[in-house]
């Protein structure tokens, strides 16, 4: 039986109560001071809140593993043991790359600042990054998700799959960002991932989906709790829960993959797709641009036609 409404945050196990698994109270004074100074240094360098949070969480995760030894007492073997534990936890290769990079950056900084005489991660290699593939939500699954969604969830699904917005960008949409007085209308995204702004054309059909939420002249379209260090968290878990209720094995980010894939298939323009997705590098855009098998088959068939008819062997 199909659900009669979209998931609410209170329906998601641990949805409202979910908090970081670690806190700074597990650190001794020296470790706590070192980590605090490291976070301050990253803030001075302009790193984004999600980066700060990820770094702190990985360091606290390692500290939990090391106890009763401290972060400043950790050896290369200690850190390698922790990294091996991530493999045993079944974390993906991409996640393990992120974990390793965060810990290497932390200990490299400790050594440069004189907290340590030697960096214990210096000889720990970064795992090979996996070959990234596009994961667009299939059209039939998207249609099912749309037809079973409530009004707000449907708007979120449309913004992801027809405008390419990330969960954090959906969360932050404000009435003043919707420039519906222009022809064509534009959705202004003043601060995307990495702080990069972009403007996305807003189809009339998408504007119609947003219209019920465009009350007043200013302010956010959705009444959601704001977590500065976890932008888009609520949107992501609610969209994912809605998809899981339907048995759809995709995530909120799969909507963005669908947008990038379809834009590239229709335009065959990697640069255009890059700009609409808000990527700083076309190398990142290539992950989202799943090519069309039908188009590939037609191109290869045309190439084959250049061979000409088969001739018998020369006598």
C-alpha cells in the first residue's frame, strides 16, 4: 500500500533526537586545546561549517578509539588500527578516503604548529578514490515519489530533480530568491556548496509547484529548524525517508544526479551542465553526466557504416 503522506521528521527513527555521537568531554585538556585551536585556524582560513564539523567528528571518533591514550600520544600503528576499523564497519571507499584525509590534515597541522615533533600520519597513504558514477533516480521512481508526496515534499522533489538543488540549497530557499518578475523566472542561489552562488532558470511548471509556499515577500519557504553546521540535514532525511517508504533505493542527492544527467543528455554541453549544477570543475560535472545508451549506440552505428560493405579476400 502506498503511503498517504510524506514522512515527517518525527517519523524518522531518531529524527529529532539525533545528535553527534561524540563530544569534546572525552578529551583531556591538552587534546581539547589543540582541537579548539585547529578549528579556530580553519575558521580563519574560511573553511565552511560542514568541513569544520566533519573534521571535528573524525578527530573525536579517533579519540574515542584511542582512549585511554590521547590524541597527542597516538602512534602510526594506533591510527592505522582505527582506519582498519572503518573497513570492518563496512564504510564505503569514498567515506574512508574522507576519514583518512581529515585525520592526516589534523595531524599534519599538529606537527606544523609544534604540538608534535613528528606527524604520525606522514607514512599513511590516502586510499585510492573510487571511480564515481552517476546515480540518477529512474523516471518511473521519480514519478511515483511525486504522485505520493504531500505538497511540501513534492516541491522539494521538484527542486532537486528539475532544478538540480542540493538538500542544503532546498532548505535555504527564500521568497526573495525566486525572481518571478523576470522573463524567464530565475531561482537565485546566493550560497551553494563551497559558498559558490549561481542562478538557475525556473520553468513555469516548477514555479507553479512553489507558488503555494510563496507567502509574503521575504523569508524561508519552509518552517524547518536551522542547523548551521548541518545545512540541509532535515530536508535530506525526510526526502530519503519518503523514498524508502516507497521502496525506492535512491536518495535526495539522486534527484540532483537526475537533473545533471538529463541536462547533459538534452544539451550535450558539459560547460552548460557545469554552470547549472554550480561546480567549480568540469571533472566533478562528469560524475553526474550519465550518457545515453541510445545516443551512444547511434554514434557507434554511424561509425560502423563508414566501414563499407565487406569484400572477399584478395586473390
